[in-house]
């Protein structure tokens, strides 16, 4: 459709979307890793887990949602 109308289109992969979301989290405890092999077994972190150490309340919901959505996407692709 974009080609027929001349409208520029940006195609973004799911991985690029996740990278963009992670890049927006301003916290040294949040880093981007390229190994997605175990993501299908991942579950959203719980308060106090090693993924979200105590004291990082401002990013807890963001990280939990991000991990949960990415894990659900990985399960759909694998399953």
C-alpha cells in the first residue's frame, strides 16, 4: 500500500522495537543483551528478584511489562 501511494514506510522488527524500549529506560541496572535463546521460558520479574533489585521502583513496572511482552512474543514464535 505504501508503494502505491508513495507514502514512506518504516518497517521495524520486533527486536528493534524492544531495543528502542530498553534504550528509553534510564537506569544503569537495565542493559540490553542480544542472547534471546532463553526468552521463551522467561516470566515477568517480581519485586526483589535479581532482575529488579529493591529500590528501583520507578522502573519495575516498565521492566516487568517489557519482559512479559517479549516472552509472550517469543512463545508465539516458538509455539
